[in-house]
């Protein structure tokens, strides 16, 4: 059965696309959910009239998805879970947990169904996770599982360049020298 999509259908197409699907899928799901309409002559004529509006919306959706991709690409998200011996988790990290962490840490709301986990995450450490933003636009997140935010801050402090540490030491020495000269003045 030929249908016209009114919204994006993952893996099939986007708004305004005319696709072929099984009759049962169209009648029992797509039409009832308002995702598609039958591709009749009248509906196809209306689609041609609306084509410019659909293209404008498509351009803004792609631009928003690209902007979101830039914000998410390479971002580190910390998932704090209980870890047993040898880094094994009690349970596994779910899509919903990742979606909640994105909202809490990056203030970005992503539908949990758009987070692609190839295999369940059952071990602590760093994992790469893909997020399908829109059609073929995907972002890759760095997921830190079982690592607390304090450990991340400590790791950043350990990896601090030696120059910054030397500047800090020089500043401390200058402060001690000032304190010593003020004591001598008294």
C-alpha cells in the first residue's frame, strides 16, 4: 500500500515521503497513530501544494540536529552505578539511564529510543554510545560508567600541565614571602 508520511518514521522516511508498506501496518498502526495518510490522488495533490512548507521544516530540523550533534559529539556523560568486584556492574546501564544523565548533566533532552546500545553495558569504564538525532545524523557520546564526578575531577587535576602547577607553586611562594615581610614590618 502506498502512503504519505506526515512525520518521520525511522528507517522508512520523513515527512512528505511517499513509501510502500504492508496493508496491515498502514491500517493498524500508521493511520491510527496519525503518522501517515493513504496516497490517494487528492492527498498527493495536497502534498504538492504543501511541499515548500515541508522543505522549510526539513531544513530547520536538519540544522537543529547538526547543532545538537556539535553539542553532544565527544561530550562526557557520567553514569553513577553500583560496581562490584573487578568492575562488574550490578545490572546494566539502560537507555533511560543515559537519557536521564543527558538531561541532568548537559541539559539536553533526547528520547531514550534514539540512544543506540549495540550491547548491554555491564562493565565500568569508558564506553562510546551513538545517539540518532534525525535521519542519518548521529552523535557519539563518551559514557563514563561507575566513575563518580569527584574521580573525573581528580583525573583532570592529575592530567593538569606542569606549567600550571609551577605557576601555582610560584603564586604560593609569593604569598608566603608577602606574609613574611608583613611580619617583619610589625
